[in-house]
C-alpha cells in the first residue's frame, strides 16, 4: 500500500472518529450555523434581550417621563413620511403626553420578551411532563388524559384568555385577600405582567402535550427502550433519561415557533386595554394609543410597529432554522 493510500485511510478513520464522537446536539448546532438567516435572527434576538435587560442604561429617558409642552413632537431623525423637526430633543419623536417614543419602545422589549419566554417556558414544562406521562402510561390512562386535552381544545383560547384578563383586572380593582390577594400584589409589582403569564400559559400547553405524546408513542417500542426495561430500569428513569432527550429537540423547535404567537397575544391584549398596567410601556399599548392620530402623526406607531414586526420575524426565522437543524429529513433542503 502506497503512502498516499495510507494517508487517505488515516484521514477517513480520523473523520469517522470525530463524527462518531459528535453528539446529535452538536450535529444540529453545526447545521444551524450554516443557515445565515437563522444565525442573523439569533444575533438580532440576543441584541433585543440585551436591550431588555439594560433598558435603564440604554434608554435616553425613563418611560414615564412626560413633558406636556413636547406632546406630538416630531422626530429629530429625518425619516420619510414621518415628519422632521431638527430641533426636537427626541430622536424618534414624542407621544401625546410628551413621552419619548424611543425610550418607551426600548422598555417595551421587556414586556414582549418576558411574555414570549415565560409563555414558552410554561408551555414547554407543562406540555412535556403531561405528554410524557400520557404517552408512556397504559392505554386507559392515555385515553383519559387525552380526552381532557380534547375538552380543553374545544374552548376558544383567545376568548378564554380575554375573560381571564377581565376577571383578573376586576379582582385587582375590587381588592382581594389570601392567595388571590398575594397574586394581585405580585401582579402590581410586575406592572401587570403576572396575570398575562397566567392567562397565556393556561391553555397554550395543549399543543405541546400532544406533540410530546406523539413522540413518546413512536419511541417507547424502540429497541433502546426495550433494552432499558430488560435491565430493570424504572419507569421514571426510562421517561426522563431515555425518552425526554429524544423528544426535547422537536419540542424546543415547536416552542420557538410559538413564541411569536405569545408576543402577538400580549400586544393584542394591551391594544384592547387588558394588558400591562399604565404607565408600563408595551408595544401593543403604544400602537393602541397612537393609531388614532396615525394620519397626522405617523411616528407614534412607527417605532413600536417596526420593533414588533422585526422581533416576530426573527423568532420565526430562528424557529425555521432550528426545525431544519433538528430534523434530519430536512437537512440540506434549505
């Protein structure tokens, strides 16, 4: 055998060894890095999260600072169709109370990002645990658990969320004691976000439970599960040590794609006046307050609308990239 053939064999052996050592998560991350749109969306979302965390230092003004003499002040930045005031102290203009729109948009990222991640976390935890138990249990238990999910699916989720928010707002105005009073106090400290977390997380775990159950049903008859049973592994060990790592990837992808829905739900509730408490800024509240003067002062809704659109698109693109990376059947197709 020639020297060149030996070198080729050594290179192939080394490549095979490296590929064998790489975990499925490493393969998925390697595939994700090839998707430039998903990587760019991830970088943008990191920037948004950084903005939400350090809004107190980034924003030029506090979100509640109002200067009535500057109400409806045009932007200093010259943007077509928005108007222009080179003497304005506000880069992107002021609202009807003279509050800086840029600062309120920056603080509004806290609400949208918090709602998006809190909704996803609640849905992921409850849905995965429920789906794992349902899919791995006996047929009778599985049927009972899934009929309960089917019943909840029959409820109109958006109307249910609106009714919950109306109830919570009424309780907060009336006053309450005990556990409900503690929840009202916590909601006031969080600017009205706690009840939004509860309302959005109440039913949005149903799809995640169904997805997890389907994954478990497809895996629990596989050879590695049978091998775990044969050596005496407990049900909890099989569920959380063998099944959970295999179903976690698709579930994370599904939740990433669901985050824009949570953000839109919060914006919709805030637009209706059922979101966060004033003067806590939210992109939905800013759009609700500014759309009335859209013809005369388009700068009122320009900044929150652009921020909302870009954030939702970034989550969608990142979710698509994660789906392609975690699903071997889709690798190399985009």
